[in-house]
C-alpha cells in the first residue's frame, strides 16, 4: 500500500489511528483545529481543518508535509510515514 485516506471528526480536535501489520502495531495521534467559514448564506458553512500536528506516534520516520487538511479526492499528502 502506498497511501491511505483517513477521516477526522469535525467535533473533535484530535484523532488516534492504529495501524496493524503482520508483525507489529503502530499508532499515531494527530491534533488539528476546525474553523468554520461561511462562503455565502446559500452555500452554508465550509469546515476547514488546519494546524495538523503529530503529537504522539510509535512510527520512527514520519513527516507532516501539509498541515491543512483538504476534503478532496485529489488532496495533497498531509503526513508521510516510512515503514521499514
């Protein structure tokens, strides 16, 4: 597997993901801020997720590449994890 998209909860400010491999289990805790933006009264509210941070992880090699989460099929990578 080269990439995976994982959900965040707009009502929370952090999420913990657990990854289970054949020989080990790894975890990653992320924090983020949710900001509501009114585009227009007709469109309603757009939620923006920003300030993404890895605050705890068992992965040795990781990098936050983009700290703004986008809800889009073509969204850029936010966090890279290297698994040896």
